[in-house]
């Protein structure tokens, strides 16, 4: 995922603590534009060997992270989003079942 890329929210289930500290949260199915991409802090703090990619979105603005020394804006895990041109597995399966091999009918052939 890169700055300027369009993404669609695929997971808008948040724990109550997140709902309490964020002003704006993404909604499943809505399209957003990536404003910034950053290394997710939770993996660094926990000492994990992998990192999570965080996103800031142009359409959503949130307060500074109260636990970050630099007071960076609260962002979202990239795992909550899919690139707009890619559908999550369950939606792709539904689309395949509905339109696989179907030819549009315009009523004039």
C-alpha cells in the first residue's frame, strides 16, 4: 500500500477503547485514500519480529496518539483495508458465482 492509493475497508469492528479515543473510524465497504504509510508501533513495543503497516487516511482525521512521544496521529492497521482493485476472498467468491462467464445483455441482440 502506498500514499495516494485507494483502499476499501474490510474490517470495521473495533474494541470499545478504540471507539473512545478516536474521533473518526473507517466503515466497512467505504473507500478511502491513503494519506501516509507508517510502521505500526504495537509490534515494536511488544518486541515482535514482524512489523505492522499503519495507515492515515485523507478522509479521516484523528487526535494524536496519547502513547506516542512524537504525538503522531492515531492511525489504522493496513490489515483493515484491501486495495480497491482487489476484493476480499468472500466478496470475490460471490462475484464469481454471480457473474462468472456472464455476457451482458443489452436487449438489442
